[in-house]
């Protein structure tokens, strides 16, 4: 199976139900959507919402790596 195309979209999405943790109100999520297409016609989707304090990765670096 060979990958034919990879595309990404980074979006900031408002949360329908904001929440609070510790000292912070969370009202939106930065999400990276990924689409991978193979030469055989198979398409797969994924998404990530990296948070540096939790994963050690930030949104911009993760998006840039995928592009």
C-alpha cells in the first residue's frame, strides 16, 4: 500500500460546553485534521489536539510536521 496524498487542516473550534480546570477556562480547542489517501483508493482520517503541557507538543509544531 502506497500513500498517494496527505492533507491537513488546522482549526480552532469553539466548545459547545466550555469547562474550567485549575486556573483556566477552556472555551475552544485547536484541532489538526489529517486525511491520507492511498494509491489503492483507501482514505483514512485522523485528528489530534496537542497540548504542550500534557503531550510536550504544541499545535503549530505538530501541524508543521504533518504538512
